[in-house]
């Protein structure tokens, strides 16, 4: 098919470009421009995969970045709210074969160039899956797990939206709350690759199922969500939400923008977001939320910062420390400092009495 035909189908709502399992539109202006340039140069482009529903509608399964780039350049692409996005402008860099395209829009191109793009062909593979929603997700996963194209969280996002869309919406809402988002300091690429959603799932998996963690966190988190979806583990959404919100609120109020970063020798926050700091502080506070909730803001700040400079904690951080022994060592250090010895002893006594 030609890209012009794809655009016509999209405008007629006969082609759905961004189903739930697709990634966000992540290409930067340079990547988009290079793809348009490739089309103008007549370079063959990879096939697009679509799933055909029972009513004949096509859902794009693989090829979001490429097709969205063309639709945006044509000025017909719509955002998540179904509002028309501005047509894109080409950006030429040092690697461009056609530097004259810099700053060009579709309308600024010659008629010959415009028609070349619209008439450029692309192979399309149509998979007739009918109403089998899970089959579409399975197809998407198979097409995208052969390489390093997706992050683990993006794969989880596509898989579990087929099985438990309401649960994934629940995690999405938690990830979008200001008390959590405001102090993450994630890069644009981390945001687009759903890293924040992955942190929310990581928090609940470690809080509720840490006994099952062995080595690699990512498959452990995926398996935890499987257990929740299959009702193999209790998950009270209201209660879990309350603990999550209170944990993030206590830490955010005490530490502000430096919440999830290490501390330099001068006492100031340093570096970017640290998942090790996030794990240790969030878990230590969440597992002892009632005790920590009785502390003053100043006490919480002093104890959380004390964790970051603790020798035992720092020795358990760094490359190659994503293991069960190091995780337990980080968490033990955090709880030892955030709680005083009497509080730790009292908590353990209560736990023993409850057995």
C-alpha cells in the first residue's frame, strides 16, 4: 500500500494507529526527518503489521513510529484526545543526504516530492484476529521482544492491558499523582518509556512479595503482576493506594526534590534519580508507615538522609548490586536508621506474637 492510502484510511477511521498496546510516539525530530528523507530517496521501509477486527477495521500492531511520522508530516495525525496535531517540520543534521530539507514542511516541498511521499509503497501484513483482544497483544509481544526495542515496562504494559485493563489504569493513575511525579526528576526518555509506571509496580511487588525475589527485578515484577491478575495474591486497591500516597507524601514533604537522589559530601543532593534510594526509602517507610507517620518532618528528613550516607547502605549500591542479598542489606540499613532500635525490636516482637 502507499502512505497516501494509509493516510486516507486513518482519516476515515478505518485504521487505528495507537491501540493500548502500542508505545508512545517517541521519535525525536531528527529521527522523523531521517525517515521522511529515506522515503524521498526511495529506500525500502520495513513492513507494517495490522490486526483486522471482525468489522474490518485495521489496528496497527507494529510500525507506530514510522506511520505516525508520515501522518504527522501530512498534518493529519491526532493526539490522545483526538485533537489534530500540528504538521511537523523537517530537521536536517550533519548526516542528512538532503540538507535542503531543513525547515521544510509538506506544503513547502515541490509537487514531485509531495507525490513521491504519498505514492511510496510499504508492505503491510494483515493478521485476521477477529475479536480476540489477547491475540493482538500476543502478536505485538512476539514482534517486539526479539530485540531491544521495548523496555520491560512497555512489554508489561501491552501484555497486562489485554488481561486486566482496569488494574493497569489503576497503576497509571498512581504513577500520575503529583506527590509521586513532582520529585522523580526523570528524563524525557524515561517518561516516554513508562519508567514511572515501572517504579509503581516495583514498589508494590517488593512491598508485598519480597520473599519471592531472587535476582533480576524485572521478571520478578512481571511475575508479581501475573499473581495479582490471576488473584493468587490479595491486592486491596483502596488500602494499597492509601499506603502508597502516604509513603510518597511523607518522603516528598521531608526531602523535596532531593528525595530519590544520593547525597554529596557537602550534604547536598547529587546525581540523578537512584532506584536504590527509591527502593530503600519507599519500602522502609511503607513497611513501617504508622511509626514513621508519628515522626516530625525534621526527624524524617534527618533519618532518610542518614540512610543515604550510611556505609552499609552505600556498599550495597552500585553496578551489579541488583541481587537479593544487596537489596535486603539496603533495606535493613534503611529500617535500622529510619526506625530506632527500640522501634525495630518492638515491631519484630509484634510480628512474632502475631505468628
